[in-house]
C-alpha cells in the first residue's frame, strides 16, 4: 500500500460530509485534519466501521422471564397440580330396613323426597306387637306376685322356726324338772318315805319328756331345712320376674320397631315399598342418601409422589361446568382399586403386562354453597390437586 493510499480519505467520511469529500479531492494532505476538526472518525482504507451493539434493558428481561414462568404455570400444569377425571361423588348411603315382620300402615316419604334427622319415615301395623306387650306385662305382674308370696313364706318360716326353738327350750326345761323329780322320788323310796309307784311315774315322765324333746328338735331341724327350700323358691320367683321384665322390654322394643325414623338428614332413593305391603326383617324398603357427600378420586399410582393429606383440591362437576367446589385430601386407600376387586388380577402368570394402577383418594368438600340435594353419589367430577404452591410473585401476577 502506497503513501497516497494511506492519505486517501475513506468513502464513509466522504459520504458523511460532502465538504470533506471536496477537501479530500482538492487537498488530500488536509483531509485527515479536516475530519478531526469536525469530530468525525477517520477510518483507514480497507477497514469496516464498528457497528453499535444492541443491548436489552433489564426490565425487559424481567418481564420476559415473568411471562415465560406464567406461561409455564398455565400451559404446563404438571409442575404444580395433579388432576384426574376418574372421580365421582360418594356418600354413606343407609338402607332403611324393618326389624320386625308386619304390614306397612303408613309411608311418610315418597320418591326423591327430602327428610330431616329423626323424622318419622315408615309406620308398620302395631296391633300384634301391642298385644304381645300386654301379655308380657301381665306375666310380669304374675311373676312379681309369686316373688312376693315366696318372700312372705320365707318371713313366716322364720317365725315358725322361732316358735319351734321356744318349744325345744321348754322341752329341755321340763326334762330337767322331770330328772329332778326322779332323783327326789328315788331318794324318798330308798329312805322308805316314798312309794315305788311314784318313782316309776317319775321315770316314765322323763322318758316322755325326752321323746317330746326329740320330736320338737326334729321339727325345728325340718323348719330350718324348709328355709333353704323357700330361699330357692324366692330365687326362682325373682328370676321369673326378671325374665318377665326382659320379655316386656323386648315386646316394647318390637313395638317401637313399628316406627322407622331417619338416621340423618337426606333424601329417598330407590324406593321399593308401598302402603299395605308385608315386609320382612332385613328387607330393604328404600335407601336414605345423606346430605354429607365426598369425592373418591382414582389417581394413577405415578401421581401420588407429591400428593399429601390436607392439600387443596379443586372439584369441577360435570353437571355444573361453571361452578367449582373446593376441598382437601382426607386420606389415601392403602391398596389399589384392582386389589380389592371381586376378581383381583393374577400377576403370577407368564403373560404379565404391567399396567399403571389407580389408588382411591378420599376428598372432603370444604364449601357447601351448592345445594347438596343436587349433588348425588355417582356423579362424575374432575379433581385437581395443588401439590405445590406457585411462587408469591407468580401468584400475584395471576
């Protein structure tokens, strides 16, 4: 490269200022000085000028990151939630059954009617059971009367024993006096002052008094033995009275079974009884569906990793697509649904195919602003569990 080439001004300088182009053409040796005086950069021939770099502001970067995180939260729900559509409402349905056999006298509910707790639902014919109550009451009175007689006899026997004891004591006193008389007459007869006849009479009196004492003693023993018999009869009378009282209580209980009351508030479902039907114990008259409902959601076993008891759940009901219920996880079933099926799978075979199992999860509903009578067991829902809360700034953006 020659010195003239180095002194030749660049095309960019000429293009930037026409006066410089003219100076460069007329006086090449003054081109660089003119460009410097005007504050412009003189670029050597053959070199390209530096272009300014484009830099993004920090606020734009922060906004873009927030938008990306928001999009990830909205369009990648697996980061924060676990959901399933294999879920439905369930409730502890109670079968209304009679405990006694009778004709249906009155039916105070009909199909799908609502009732409150303790409300009278069904009345059965009570006449047979009322008659049984009257008979049991009479038997109880008879048993109590027999018990009273046994108690009176036992009390009387104690008085008889006391009388026999007094007789025995009197016999002993008489026998003692007869012995004294015998000794007295024997001494008189030996001294020649008494007669043999009187002495013999005294001996006979002693023998007679001994016999009387033995008789009264035996009678006393028999009277005392009769106490045991009377006590046994009294115990039997008390047992009969207790049995009669229990029979009366049972008949009263059977009489109360003729009226069937609601165990809790709910509605009637699947009614299968009419007035005049003869029903048997254990026969299902209808089902009582309580108002308290919950959700059983069958999650895949691979979805349970981050699920915990107490995590919030959003419940979307298919019947009310514009209404969302809120609840929380109550418990997990210890075992998959297929394990408790009627015919559980037999995996110990050669044709095993691994299938993701589902585990039932019980979800309780927190808000009950929706009419519970419109939500019934078996209705399909979609359950969404929030397994991890989003950051506070992301929640603020949302």
